[in-house]
């Protein structure tokens, strides 16, 4: 069932979707053709079908963008919108009780961290994360939690590749990293102080699924020195436990 | 380029995705085959391709669900996640200032209202809306705003079909409905008092895009009688204006 060039039809349909990114959210047919390597007539026909279905939308500027129907379909993703909707009242409560900080809700996808939600209070320190964004590092508060609780194979694959350095405080020694992750599992929370930015401190806590595995992480990021881990960890862990309990209640589906 | 039964390949790929719904978020291959009318081997092969790409995920229960990668792709939808991310700090502020109510952020898709976000305070009255959900009625606070500002053809198509009645207060007379919509345009907000539920009052305000057209609506729903439109409308309209201004700033992309 493979078409031209041995690419499956599913692959060719998906190829048209995967050229859209945070950097290129709007593309012309010519750009889509160049980026996919598919001929202009093929792209034209497939794009029209995707527009008819609602997966893409065509603007008055003749550029194509990801469509509302795809967003609605994606709202059914248990690991995306699902966890996020269940977690929302809990992180909302945490948000109400805090100031000058970011709250992140994240899941792991193989060697990446995907951010499901970010709530930021006014005057929070600047960070580059965004809901729907993806990080290739685990040096964040959520990342350390997700890596600490990842299957050993995943953990070793990450530690086996060069560890990126962002600041003088970023841990890049594999032995030290292993101790750090062991401490995360022992203490029930992670602390990433200035590991990602010169004045950013993130504390993360694990969210457990119905089978008790860690399925997500919630984190608080604030300006280094404005509060302590000891001050932040209890309410963060309470939030994570609340979400974990709610996930068990929503196990069906 | 049509395959078996004259359905395009894009259509067959999308058919596998559109069987997932709020009611059926997890399906087996057999269920997917029955719902699409595609043969089991075709469904098996296509589902494997969709899993490899991340559009679907297969659970330990052998059921398929919408995958995280589709959620990430959908996060690029300007009319979905895009408006929602820009609006979030504003509706968050509104949430902080209010109690016992729901805040909805919605857009129109032809004759439907799609809910992008719902923030609900504790003890808010029960409503059936949810983020990612879709309504086929415009009798809500957001709906009246979106219909009032829809192109005339869309408005007349809706008013030309039988208008659903939910309560004794639901307006179903076409002439009355037209006056109601004219008032929404004149006043700059909509009020749906007990039109959808016996004790629910929703007030909606329009959000304008960069070209000044109405692209979304924000609404507040509370228990009828607990506050007045006059009390609610000013802060709601201020929120809508704030979001409209932010959308102009994010015009690029």
C-alpha cells in the first residue's frame, strides 16, 4: 500500500501536517510542497481534502494553518487535554495561592518533555516555555521528576548522550546526575536551581496515574532566592497528590 | 487518486481519526473497523502508521486513543490554542475577581459553537459545557454574541431551521430572535437568562480580531438572580477588549 517513493498514504497525509511548527504555523502550498518533497498538484489536492475535513484552514492570505477540527480531535487526547483538564482546578488553586511565578504541567514523550499547560502570574520571571511546547532537556523542575521516574532504558539513553549545559550550575556529570535523580525519587520532589537560567529556580513534583506510575509532573518556577524549596514543596506535592487522585477517578475511557 | 469505494486516501486516513469522540475516546481495531466500514487489515495497517507517527496511542488494554503528537500539532491552531493562549491571562484575571461562576472562551465554526476554554470556580452552578466541546445552539451567552456577529448568510441559515427550546424562557420566535441579536450588536454584550437551563444566566461579550471582525466570545455564567447584567457586563467587556488588543499584537503567523 505504499505510494510514490515508497511512502505510505498515511505517511503522505501526515507529512502535510508535520511541516507546521511553532516557527512555521502558516504556510503556502509552494512552501508545503518544498518542505514535504511532494509535487505541487499532490499537495494541492491533499490540502484541499484536509481543509474540507477541517484539519487545515486556509486564510485570506492564501496560507494554510492547523484547523479548529484538529484541535477538537486533539482535545480527546488522554495524555494531552485529558490530564490537563483534570489537573486544571488543582493548578488553578495553586495559582490563586502564589505570586510572581509560573506553574507548568508536563508529560514525557520518550526523550522530550511536552508542556501541557503553563499558568503565569504577572511579574513572573521570563522563561521560554509555552503550552504545547517541547523541550529536549530534563534539566527543568518537571524534567528531573519525569526523568527520575522514567524506565531505566530511557534514563540511560538520556544520560548516555552529552548533557546540555545552560548555566554554570547545570549538572552535566553523569554520576552527579544519577545522584540527583535518586534524590528526586527519595524526596518526592525535584529542585532545579539555576540549572536552566541564571536566576530561575524550579521545583517539580510527580503526578501518578491509576497504575501508580508517574504520568506527568507539576512544577513551580520562581526567581532564585525569592523563596525556598522547603517553603514551596509541601503545597506543590499536595497539588500533585490531588491531581493523582483525580486521575484515578477518571480512569475510564 | 481515490481508493476503494471512491474515498480519497486522505479521507480514509481521517476516517480513522474521526471515529474518536467524547463518548468514544478509546476504541479497539474491531470497533474502528465497524465504525469506518474499512476492512480490519486496512484499519490494522493504517492504525499502526498513525501510532508510529503519534496521532494515535495504543494502551495496554489494546485500545487506541488520540495521541500526544496530535495534541502538540493542534496547539498550533490559531483559532484553537492560539486565541486560547493569548486570552488566558485575561480570563485568569477575570476568574480571580469573581466567584461561583464559569468563564467560557468560545469560537464559531459554521453553525456550531466550539468551547476553547472553561474556568470554573468552586460551587459554580452545574453546566454541560467543557473545553473542546461543541454546541449546536447559539442560545448561550457566547453563542448569542457569535451569532449576532456572524455573516448574514450564516445567521439566516440558523434562524431558518427550527430553533431548539430548552426552557420556557428560550427564545424560539424568529422575529424576537432577530431583535435579540440586534440588541447584542447595539449594546456590545449578550444576556442569556434561563434560555439554556432553569437557573443559569450567561452574559457574553465579543472579541475582535485584527481586521475588527468578531473572532471569539468570552462569557460569564452564574446562578440566575445572584447578580445583574449591569454588574457583570463592564468587567466582561473590559476582558474582551484586553483580549482583542492582545490578538492584534499577535497578528503575525
